[in-house]
């Protein structure tokens, strides 16, 4: 499905922004533009012709059955894997062939589906490490632990944190590393106890709403996405099946069919 952020099938929008940040036609400029993105491994098409545009400050959720290609999409955007066809642009600059560290320097940050903290390091040491890596980057925030409401646990060992706090720490590391343009969050609620989910959702909501961070987040639970995501992108068998408001996606018969067809 073609999203309205794309200017042409294989082109990438690169219109000059007006002084207020809007493009000449009054639209909020795209932070991320993905066009015809495909990834084939050993003859299997994992991702096929994905078109997606995410505008400045937008929150787009990515849902889809297991194996739909959500993490693969993040791997291509962050540079962990190289696309076999198609284009990826950040702020109008083509980054399709750039290595991950260059994309990170441009302000793309990601978290992984499995929690990735170092058990024997303290919370504060994690943040210091991320700040060190990002020493010369712009957009580094000085108080990342405060932003994720983890300040009082700064001297705790990561091993002693709850799953929710580990996820918060990963977010703090993203902020400390200068990921100011695009946050790619791959199932940040995975493994988190249900009692901790509302607080974590609120932290993410604050980063998005109050700080205007642009977010692309994989999440399985629609109830989490209502009131959080501006739009929901549905992936199915490596393709983008639909992208629309959470309410319209929930009512979309094709989406229900994709889930029922795969889940049962
Ligand atoms: N490096 C790889 N080599 C070959 N196949 C892969 C590779 N990475 C992923 N795949 C396959 O691509 C498909 C999509 O995987 P992906 O991890 O992107 O799905 P997902 O939507 O994130 O699923 P989940 O909800 O389980 O996290 C799966 O069939 C997976 O086995
Ligand atoms: Mg995944």
C-alpha cells in the first residue's frame, strides 16, 4: 500500500523544508521514507516491496503475526542487514547502503526484541557507556535516567532490575547515545510483567508527545497502541498489508483475517 509520504514509487521525497520545518506544501516533513524495500535471503523473500513514510514527531506502530517481517524491517532500517532492493531515507538523505554506525550517528536508535543489558554493570554505568559511544554526537540528552524515571535506581545492578526497568534502561541508553531522529523499538513490552506495562507505556508516550520523538514500534497488543500510536502498520508475509489509524486498523477485515489465518 502506498502511503501519502512517498512522492513516487521508487523515489524518495527530498523537498526542502520551510523555516518552520514544514515542506513547501505545508506537510510535516518525513523523517523516514522507505520505498519498495525488499530483503531476500537464500531465495526466500522475507520482505517484499515495503513502502512506508513516517513524518516528524509521528508514532507508527508495526503489528503483524509472528514471522511477518517486523524485526527484519527494523534490521534493514538500522543497517544490521542490507536491503536487496528498494530505498531507505532519513531526513531526505539516502542511507540504504550505509553501515549501522553511520545511521546511528544520524540519530537512528533501536532496541532489540530481547532485553540487552549487561547484568554486572550498574544502571549509571550503562548510561555512561552509551554517552561515551556518542561522545561527539548531537542530540545527546544530559539526564536520560530522569526522562525514563529510573534515577533512583542509578546505582543498582542491571541484573537486579525488573524487566520493566531493564526496558527503561534500554530507552535511557538510546537517549544517552544521541538517537534524536528516530527510535526503533522492537517489542519493548516483551517480557514485562503486566503490572509494569502502564508505566512503561507512559514513559514512551512522554518521549513521543512531550519531546516530539519520532517512533516506530513493534507491539502485539492493540490495547497498548490505542492512545499511543498515530498510525498502525500491519505486516503480513513480508508485505505491508495496511497502514491507518488504530481504530480503522482494528475494524479492517483484511487485518483480522491475517491474524486469524496465521494464529490458528
Ligand atoms: N537472517 C535470516 N535468515 C533467514 N531467514 C530469516 C532471517 N531473519 C529472519 N528470517 C525469517 O524471516 C521471517 C520474518 O522474521 P522476523 O523476525 O522479521 O519476523 P517478526 O515479524 O519480527 O516475528 P516475531 O513476531 O516472531 O518477532 C521469518 O520467517 C524468519 O524465520
Ligand atoms: Mg520480531
